[in-house]
């Protein structure tokens, strides 16, 4: 299957509310381009990935930037080989790279853009997450000016990605697969590293969700943020997300909600098991912002059908203290999530291409839409489908909006409080994003087909006049509002107005 055709189908699935893409014949081989992991042609190796991302930055300098945000333990400390009680070659040490994916030439300044941070490669033995993260980056960059939703996401938001939080460990895992190496390469204590997903300064050291035993897989380190990899991610995140939305005493104010005005989305990709998780993770209890977090968790599950691993949910598996998800929410206030993708640490390519990629990329694109106002916009109705065609001097736009379909899609779950509202309006905007609308811009209230705004799902229509429009491509944006006053995520579509459109004839 051609990867670009696959990606086009994937993006269409996001627009039309589909949770799957047919990729049954897809096995993406990178053998002839970049180095891959031995036996896994679908996964670029650590070195191959860095090379491919460097090339992507060179090809699209206005859409993606790359910077080193820190150094791995080996590169920073250059420890003696004698400190390690293992028969493995040591990695050379690596920079930790972050990528900023956005249209650098958009009208919005960086300070005005929503921010999304997505990390992977925290646990070295989990091979699929960095590749999924990279595919997401490539989908955004290569979809700009081709797909309407991706284009406005890139114009209005920044998606920041760290593919390998733990590059030293990844080196060991790729070269010695049977090691199933998980932690970083800090040799102090037991000689097999620190679990970077138990090392953060929020509920660090809680023995219900981490271990003080240096030999344990979930060893939390000697102190919070003790590892250079942890510090690199934390400092980078603090630069992205506003300081004024943080609490003075995060652990002491755990019961106080951040509220709907916070900004920022964080996602940490892991493997495996098929879960979406969100705070709290250090204990089986709901956070004070659970209504919004659970709504987004449910909507992510609409795409990938993953179970919800979160406090207060039936599929809460076990406590994890000092992890990235709880830290990003508890300390920085952002809407914070984690994925457990696939069914194996060393995922096979067939399942990765045919299932993991198609069900997860649309969910990441959806989450990127919410980066500016996640706690507020996730409570509004979703646009499930947009169709548009030009005829007779107008563009007939038909859309389906739902306050309930995505958030109430999990079998056996009761209806969520944000998914029971009546849709009261659906607006269509021409060539202006709703967040940029000013008096005088083109905006219309779409007409409900059954003449009554009385349910949580409505089909609407509007005929946009083309008189006075220049020929060529234009963009329509659609946004729905529910009876609580919540505006949902924006969906969009490109339309092409032919030359001399006023002479067109046709019938609806």
C-alpha cells in the first residue's frame, strides 16, 4: 500500500469521524531509505530516525524545527565502563532532540498558539512508540496545505515532539533485543538504571507506585528529577506551558481544580496493552478536573477503542507515582494523557501497520485540535462529517454534529455529563477560522434539516453563495454549540471555486 494514499485515507477518517482506516495491505518498508531495527522494517532505528528527521527539517524548514534540549546520562557524565556489571557495549551517548511542528510564517505568534507536547521512548524496550510519534510528525508536515484540518492546526498551534526521551536505553534495546532494557543507563546502585517514568517531581517516592530498590524495574532514582533525561523534558515543558496556570503547592493543592481556562495538551506514548490513561495515576481516584479529562479520554477511545486506565475507572491497573502524566497535569496544569499501544514491547510490523497506526494517528490529530483550550472545547459537540459541492453559483455544505457520539461510545459506560446536551447552533465560516472571526467576516448559521434543534445529534445544511468569490481554493470551517454554551472543536474542508462560477448550472 502506498504510504501517501494510506495517509490521505487516514486524514479523511478524522474528518468523517471514522475510527479505522483500511491498511490491511500496508507494510511500510524503510530498508531502502533509512536504517531500521533488525527484523522490523517498519521501525527506524535510533540513528535512522535521527537522520530521517534531520532530512525532514531540511526539506520543510518553515514547518518543523529541531533542537537539542539536553543530553543522555552517558553523554553528560561519560561514566567508566567498570561501573557496569553487564556484557553489553555502552552507547556513545546522545543529545535529546525536540521538534517544533508549526507554520512558522502564520499570522499568529508563538505566544498566541496552543501547545501540544508528545513524548515517546521513555522505556527503551517499547519499540513502536517513537515510530508512531514520527509518523504523526510526518502526517502534520506533509499534510500542511493539503488537508484543511492539518493546515489550521499548524497555523494556530504548535505540536512539540520528543521521540526518544531515553536514547541510551534505546541503543541497548536495539542492539541487544533479548535484554528488554527499560531504564536509562545510570549505573549507580544496581547498575541497570533509573525508571524515567517514576523520576518526576510529583508524588515522587510514593512506594505505592514506585520502588526504592535500584534493581527494580520501577526504581524511582535517588531524588526527584535526578536524571538528565528527566530534567531535559521538564525544563522544555516548563518553557512551553504558561507559568501562571501552575499551583504554588501542586501536591498540597491536589484537590483544587485547574478550571477551564488552562491551555496545553500532553501525551506520552508507551507500549503495550491497549489503554488510554490520565490522572490520577499514582492512586485510584479521580482528579478535580476529571469531567474534562475523562471526556477527552473517552473521545480518544472513540478512535482507538482503548480501555480507560485512570483513577475511578474499572480498568485502573496499578499505581504509578512520579510519572510523566501525573506530573504534567499536577505540576503544570495541562490536559495530560498516556497511550499504551499495541500488544508487544517489540511489536510486529503487520499489526503496527494494519492496526496501531490507523487507529491512533486520527486520535492524535483530534487531540492537537484541542491544544489551546482543551478543558473547554472537549466538552462541546463534534463535527462528525462535512460534505460540500459547488453548483449553480453556490456551495451546498452539509454537516453532522453530535454532542454524544464520541464521548458516549464505550460499551457498558453510562452517558458522560458533557454528552447529553442539545445542539443549539452550528456555524459555518468562510476563509476565517472561528477563533479569528471579526465583524464583517463571512459567517452563517446553518439550518437544521428536521426544523428542530431538539437532540444531541443534528444534520445541518447551508448554501454558501459564491458570487464575488475568487476562483480557486477556499476554506470552510464548521463549529457546533450545545445548550450549555460549549463550542466544540473546529472541523474544516477545502473547496475549489471554478472560474466563472456564476455561470454554473445544476440542481441540489
